[in-house]
C-alpha cells in the first residue's frame, strides 16, 4: 500500500531560470550567483539550474566575463519540477508558462517597466508592460525586492486585484564581519560613495556636499569608488579608489576596508531599484544617507539605520543630514549598530531562500503529491 506523506516533508524540486549566469559572480551585480547559491544550500530544496549556463573557465576569468548562450525554452528540462523561480526573467518565464501551463512559476524581480520608464527615463515600449502584466497574472507568486515596488505594481500593471509579495535580497559579499566594526573619531568625517553611473548616482552632489562641509570648517574626506570624472584628480579632500570588483580577492579586501572605515555611505541617486551597496555598507556598520527612490527605504528598514532625502535635495540639505547623523558620538554609534543589525538579520540570502521556499511550498501544497510505497 502507498503512504501519503505531507508535501512539506518532501524536498522541493525547484528550477532556477534567469538570463543572468548564476555561476558568474559578475552577472547582475552578483545577485544571480548569490540567489542561486542560497537556494542550492537550502536543506529542503533540490535546485536545478535551467538553461546552458556554465561556470567560468580559466580564460573567462582572465577576460573578466563568462559568455552565456541565450536560453531556448524548448530545450529546458522541467520534468519532475514542483516549481520554477525566475529572477528578472520575464520573457523566459512567460514562454515557459505557455509551454508548461501546469507548472507553478515564481516571478522574482526588482522593478516594473513603468518604474524604469519613470525613474530611469528608459524608452520601454508599452507591450513590455502588457507582457509583464500577463506573467504576473499567470504566476503563482510575484515577489519584488522592495515593498515600494510591490506597492506600485498593481497600478503600474493595471491589475488592481493582485497582491504582490516583497522580500529584500541579501548582501552580495562573500565574507562579512560577525561583529559591528568600531569606527574612528567623528572629528574627521570619512565619507564614501560607491557607484559606476556617476550622473544617475548623483556623484556631483556628493562632491558639492564635501566642498560645503569643508567650507564650514568641518574636517571631512570623501572616497570615490567607481569611475568618477578625471577632473576630480587632486580635488581637495577627495580620494579616488577607482573601480573595485569585489569578486577579485584583492579588490574585495580593499572595498571591505573602505566600508569599515567609512562613517557614512552617501548615495544621492536620481533613480535606483535596490542598490546593493546600501546593504553592503550596512553590513559593515556604516549608516546610509540616500535618496528616497525605488527600494532604498526597504533596504534601510527604518530611520534608525540612516536617512532618506527627497530627489530634489540640494547639497546644503545633504550637509544638514550628515551633521544630524554625526554630531553626537553616542547617537552615531546607535546608528552604526542599527545598520549592522539590520544587515546581519534581515538582509541575508539565507533568509531570502527561506522565504522563497515557503512561497514555492505553498504552491506545491495546492497539489499534494503521493509518494512512497510499501
């Protein structure tokens, strides 16, 4: 006779689908790699990477990239899967849903087409919104990386009856401190900016803010990580660290030191979805002052870990926010501890994987499987 086991006691057979190579730490800012690894390490998940993705070879590492072949849904093996989680994979998931209408799909994303159009100014055709709406209507669950984007999705997609879920991504860092790093004296402020897109990330605001601080007699220095304008070479108080790839051990160590030494991360982004530099800074006990855009509020998790300013904030507003955070050493120490606690509890990939497992399991529970035999 057969025995009916509770579905929760059976490992979840989960497929992972993404256009970003989950074996490549550089793809999608590392998010695809860390997400897939967290799912693969979950004790109740048997993960299957879908598509022709492969791990980087010797020459790929030397070139700094891993070529990926386009995924052909007709060639994807979904036999035996309970569900498929797609990360930023709308076209692929929609095609898979058409091929396997019986399969539970988990749509994980960080933005709506309308948000990218409004915030980034991207020229996104209207049919992309229609495709996104079709997938969200079809999926067993849609999970955004921030509550802000989940809240605007029903209106953006013209689907007022949907109830998207939200759960933040983890920190895309291999090694993180286990205790909150101790910061140096606030008498000399150490400010940090991390971003490749100088204009969109508001790099000019950061430099103007530094200048204003120094003009007011406040001793401050600013380290720029990324590709700032060459004209800033030799600028008073500015140190340029250049582009740092945290997937390279030497660069990762340098970036860790910068996060650890910084008193504040400044991020005056004109547009952002969920910039993971925020989580990285907080994981090193560094509070964040950023622009209230996209999912930054979800990453901070409250005013106790930093401050958010409106996109229209001028350099003097940034100066005021910096002074509010750093005038009282005791209050700053509480900010630093709160940022570290937030990152080391809520912003973990293991927690994200737990949530995805729960959502996928609920989808499977709708159709229990009879397993085992006697």
